[in-house]
């Protein structure tokens, strides 16, 4: 019982912290309920009723808390050290939300043919997906690879432009069935992702690892 109470208190504390850094309670319109299990249920009920709205809010939170964009050298889909550092930060954020899917969009500058640039944009998106998968993100959660090629430049110029040679990672929705799994179980998700995932397995009790009775 003491263990359960301690877990509950920790989960509530973490939920309160989450609300201070762009919490999903705000996203679901439940901020006035306070950091309670009722808040979690309201959030997850909202996710079931209006998943598009919750997806949009999670997308805004992702873009606000991490850099969603990496850039590439001219005519290249190779990830340099800076890009890898950004993607590592993205992966750390993504791992906290195993119920969410992501999409990677590839872009190029306006140099070269449209057909070639579309293929290059796709190669860049593939490079990002491949890297994220090495960071423990399931390929099934990286919903689709999309190339906009040269059609959506950040800077409208015919010259080579690094800011146009980019990929953008965005929230695309819930893993199938996830809103139902979340309902009433937000504390479990918080405990699993913020405590168990950060604790060495040797330090966990059998009941926490699922290996005991």
C-alpha cells in the first residue's frame, strides 16, 4: 500500500509539473480543474471526443519544446552532427508519448529539376526516420514519409539556400486505439514514461518491471 501511495503521489507531482511546461490539460481545455486524476480523465475523454484538436495541441507543444527542423548540405541527404543532435532531442521527446504518431516532411531548395528534388526530399525524410528508429522509436509510429521537394521554400530564391534544404517532424495523430487506452490511465503513462524508463532495471521492484507475481 505504501508503494502504491508513493507512486500515486509521484505521478500527481509529475502531472502538475507537466502543466507548468505546456501541459495537455491546457490543450484539452481542462486547466481549471487543477492537477488531479479528474484532470487526466478529462484530458483523455477529450482525446476520444476530439482527437484532431488534441493532436493539434500536441503538435504545437512539440514544435515549442524541441527544434522540429534539421537542414542538409547541398544535394545531400546525409545527417551532420548538428542534425543528429537535434534529432536526438526530438527522439527524447517522442519517447515520452508512445501513443502518438509522427510524420517527417522532406524539402529541398529550388536548384535542380522538380522531379529530382522530390526524390531528394524523400531521401532526406527517410534519413530522419532511419535515425529516429535507431533512438528507440518504432517505425510504425513514424506514420509516413512525405516529400514536398522544392514546392514549399522558406526563402523564395532560385539560389542554393540551406534553410530550404530541410526536414520537418510533426505530430500526425494517435496510434490506433491509443485514446481508448489512455482513458483513465494517464497516471500509468506518466509513471511508465517518466519514472520507469529513467530508472535502471536493477533498481525496480518486480511489480514495476512486470517480472514478478
